[in-house]
C-alpha cells in the first residue's frame, strides 16, 4: 500500500520494507505488524497510527511515552535484566530524530520494535496468566514510582467516574440514535449504583488515597506474555500512563482476568467473577506492589474491581447511545453487549464482595 511506503520511509527501521498487516485487537489505535528484510533475515516492527480524535495532543502523549520507556529501561538495567528489548517498548526514531511522524493526511504514526514470541491475550485461560499480568503491572507501577517528571494528562478525567456518569446521563437524555429504549434495564442498573462513582475521586481529593503514576488501561492484552515461559514480559499500550490511582489499574485487572468469556459475551450464563482467578491476581499483584501500597489502597482492592468494571460498562453504554463513535466495533449492538457483560461482572462481584475482601485481608 502506498501509505505504508511513506510510513516505512519515515522511520529509521534497518532493512528493506516488505509489507504490513493489521495486528492485535485494540479498540483505539490502528496497529500493524511490519515486515522488513535485513540481509536475508525477516525482522518485524509495529507501525501504529495513533487515534488523534481521542488523544488530542499526540506530541504531549509521545513525550510521556518517551519519558516512561526511558525510565523503565533504566530500572530494568539497574535490576540486571538481560533481555531489555523484550521487557520494555523500544521506539524507533524518524529520519529527523523524532518519536513520531505526521503523514500527508495529518495522521500521527509511531514505530516500536516488535516483541517476538510473546502474546497479548484477549481472554484469560489460566490462573497463572492472571498472576503474571498482575505481577507485571505491579512492577510497572513500582518502577514509575520515582519518575522524575510529571506526565501530561493525555485524556483529561479519564477515570473520573462522576464525569463518566454525567456524560452517560446526557447521552440518555439526548438519545441521538434512538437506542435508549433498548437499554432501559442497563440505565436502571447504573442509576441504582450512582453512589459508587464518587468514592475514589473523593478519597484522592481528601488525600486519603495517594496519587501515583499509573497505567490506567491494564486490560489483560496490554501486557505481553512470553509464549515459551508464560511469564509477563512487557507492559504495552502506554497512551494513558499518567497520574492516577493504583485502584484504577487493579480494578481493570479484575475486570479482564477473572472471567473466561469474551468482552462482549452475550450469553449471561458464561459470565461470573471467578474467585480463583481473583486470588491469583491478588497474589501476583502483591508480589510486586505490597512494598508501596498503603493500608487504604489495599483495603479497597476488591471494591476497585467493581468500580472500574462499572465505569467501563458506563463508557460502553454511552458509546452505544452515541452511535459507536469511540470504541471500534465489528457488529451492531457490540457496545451494548460489552456493557451488559461488564454489568453482569459487577453483579457477580457484589455477590462475592465478602469472599474477595477475605482474600485481600489474608
Ligand atoms: P490499542 O490502544 O489500540 O489497544 P495497543 O498499543 O495495545 O493498541 O496495540 C494493539 C495490539 O498490538 C496489542 O494488544 C498487542 O497485541 C500488539 N502490540 C503492540 N505493541 C507491540 C509490540 N511492540 N510488539 C508486539 N506486539 C505489540
Ligand atoms: C480501550 O486501547 P485498548 O483497547 O487497550 C480503552 C480503555 C478501555 C478498553 C476496554 C484510551 O483500551 O480505556 O478500558 O478499551 N482505551 C482508551 O476494552 O479509551
Ligand atoms: Mg491495547
């Protein structure tokens, strides 16, 4: 494709460009695996078009990513890691020494070294994967604890659940696509749980919860798992790394690693929060995070699963009502099914709140 010749020519990837194919299952960016020939050897890169409708200031976002990966690399070096290029994302610079390229259509591109023999898993298969993912995200948070710069907010109010709630209420009122009639039960579900939305925001504001540098999008497929060893290899998708609460990160791990059905599973009988997976998640997370968590953060880990799953459910519902303009969809009603799955998970977590708390207290 002509466009890809332009992209390939813009970055200092060694070798001759062979081709690109769409890659991964992210909901936001357009990701491609690129093939290059280096002296008869096939070498891969990730070319990624950043969604600049969602990320309004891509240069600031790329500055964040540059700061984060440099800091992580230093931490891994200090810890004596031997396979640095697989532990942390490596940006390939453009021919004029920048971390991103603006193409002839005004779109923003970046290029990463492709991390071989590691996979992003969409649906958790084993408790070991839950353990490894949580351990990797905990290590990520711990590495960034003393990041010397303050990161830009790449999406303001990203985990401000109150503002997510208000946006949903507005979308219901406007009902621009005439879809509110299809989701009356979900709307009622949200309204019944309104008190949940202010909890973390209020504790952050009062200082009872500390603000930290967090990933903010810790779904399972944003950590690459080593295909040979099953170990967490590399935390990816750094677009939303910014000041936040560890509860946002832990909560999204609970959302995505404690049930073996897809994110848009329409069959309610397949959806429940599996406590064995939760237990694995807590063990993995505490292995790398227990050194810095405050008692309050630790106490709220089970609640964070409910909160973030509820919040992402709200966002899917809002996008459904607004005509599917934010998350990529591949069929009609997909955002509605995504929302229903999240709410079924919330319900299951409510039912198991005590058991979850007991695991964390142990
Ligand atoms: P999105 O924001 O759209 O989710 P991601 O940055 O998560 O985009 O990338 C999408 C997918 O591409 C990931 O889930 C992962 O499978 C794959 N991917 C991204 N970066 C790399 C990399 N450096 N090496 C290998 N695979 C990658
Ligand atoms: C998006 O980029 P991706 O697919 O890893 C979204 C997250 C949601 C997630 C739901 C920038 O994550 O916030 O939790 O979809 N990312 C952004 O699957 O909005
Ligand atoms: Mg992703």
